[in-house]
C-alpha cells in the first residue's frame, strides 16, 4: 500500500504518521522548505475543546480531537520523538455574564471529569491567570499550547516518512489508474494510485476540488516580549488568546479575515490583537513594549460550518449527489484533509486516524454521524436537499 500526501502541515504530517505506522509506504510532497512552514508554522497554538450545552457535533468532535491530540503527543514523546508542547492548562473566560452562566450550565449538565473540564468563578480564574479578570469561565487542566512545526517534524521522524520539499504541484490529472502530480511546465512530479490533498488553501487550484466551499482566512499573530515565568503561565482565551512566555515571546491574537491573501504584517491588526489582549486580561497591554514585538501571518483553510473536510472527493463536487452520502460517486483513490481553520491542533490527530481507518476498512475512532459531518460531499448534499424542499406559501 502506497500513498502520496500533498502538504506537510499538521494535516498531512499527522496523516502520514498514522498511515506509516499501519504499514503504508508514504511520500510527502510540499512546496515549502520544511514541514510546518505554511499555515502550521506559528510559534504556538492552543489545544482545547469547545463544549456546548446540547453536546453538538462541534463539541463532540473537538472533545474527541483534544483527547486524541494529547494521546498522540504523549505517544510521540514515549517513542523518543517529542514535539514541543506544555500542558499548562487553558483558561477559557466567558465573553460576558450571560455567557458565563451558560458555561456554568454546560459543566453542571454534563459533569465532565474535573481534570478535563471544570467551571471556575471570577476569583479562581484570576488566581489561575495570576491577573485580574472580568468573569469566570472554563478551566481545561490537561490542555495547553503546542508548537505546530515541532509536531509536524516529530510526525515525520517518528514514522520514518519520506518527504520532498520545495516541490510545487500546480495540477493533478488522472491517467489510467494513477494520479499524476504536475508542475507548472506540465512535467510529472510523481504519480500514485492513492493521493491525499492536505495542502491547505492550495487545494483550491485543482479542478477536482474547486466545488468545495473552501475559503482562505488571513490570521496575524502578535509576538510580544515576555520574561520567562511571568504571568500568565497558562493559556488564556476570550475572543482571542494569549500564551505563556515561550523563548522570551508571548503570542497574542489572532486576526481572522476571510479572502485576504496579503502576506505582510499590518499595524492595525497588531493593534487589534493588543485590544483583544486587554479584553482577556484587563490592562495587560500596558505592561508590554508593543513596539518591540513582531508577528506572523498565516492563511487558514476554512469551511462554512467550521468543521474539517475529510474523506474521498466526489467525482463532481457541485453535482447533485442523490439523497444520501452513500449515493455520491467518488473519485477513485483521491482524498482530502482540509478545512481546519484555526483548530489544526484539535483536528489533526482525530481526523488522521479517521481517514486512515477508512482507507484500511477498519472501525472508525468517531461515531458515524461525526464521520458524515466531516465528509467533503456534505455541502453538495445540503444544496440538493435545499433545492428539493418546496418553498412555503
């Protein structure tokens, strides 16, 4: 069993790892100079779930993703290939008092294990953050921050996956029983029977994927000078996030602007990130020399429903597929892993194991309705259902 994965970010490298440990021969191809050099290149990201009172699909999948992500990080470390991460805990503060009441209600209704999630009032939240805060919120004691490029590199070294960098692919074509990857001159870069597209927003350039409602969202993170051990020593979120000090830098952000491909750092987005920082930790920006900071811009692939796109691509993503996902005609040997948005760390491990299980015909690690909820053909099916629903008078 052989496969080529296009894209060496969190999506591609985690899937490469999961396939390699199952005995697949995997080649990873990426246009960048190294693993995790694109959207997965931030200094730090947050690994934590998003609960809900009705335990909806987003809540269930982020819970499964967070738990799978922590297990994956632990397994890499035990194998001698640790990624850089710290389970400092994540404090998710409420937006306002009404949201705080809903957060408390979620914990009261579901009674999760305290080491996974518990509600903390304003006083305890301030003690955890070591800074005055406006409201209480959720405390995820086992969550934390992860350095995505280090996780991408660990995925490859742990499984001995072959990778080819600085190799742009401009077009893919089906020739006989194989998928051919072509460069800008039309020359074949490589060919395979099983191809997985995990190259973020770059998927949109391929004709076979243009029917997917995938958008690019610009995200600018601010890097602020920070002293080791200074508050906060945990990740704190509230319509944005701030990390602990990491190598003298604290990450704060991030902006989220759809369909904006400009790569340069913008002073206004830096100012917006500082405003978010003060919303999270009132008055904190006054303690920071913002003029000495830097930052990074990345472009995240996002889907309309905030869930990833994982599975076999339809023969025609815009064609009415019938009445169920089972009716959809699929491209032979062509799969996609994308739409991670700002949750690459949350999605990567669970969806990699899901697609690897599908490819091997094994039981899935998630419930069937969740697998259907991330099927890339779901959007065409929804369009078909809406078109067939008669309008009310």
